[in-house]
C-alpha cells in the first residue's frame, strides 16, 4: 500500500441553463437561485431568466408554429 493521501474532492454544484429555441443557454443576467426540497435540502441551482430571456423564449415559441 502507498502512504500518499488522496485529497478530498470539493463538491461543485452545477447551475442548470435555460432551454430556449432548442439550445441550452446561459441566462442573460448571469444570476441563479437555489432550489430546495420540502425539508430545505439543496436540489439544484437554477438560472434566473431576465426579461430579455423571456422575450427570446417567446420569439422562439412563435417561430415554432406556422403562420
């Protein structure tokens, strides 16, 4: 056996992106918020959409349907 210690890994929590127009994009604001379960335990970091993100999502939705 080796005497070298393996350093502990740091838990890096992922921030989920927005799904707009068939692509996963970062929020224009760059902000996020914590999503918790009913007991207050951490579930995820979610992107906080800005007004511009909402406009882009609306425009993409309109393009998805024919005239």
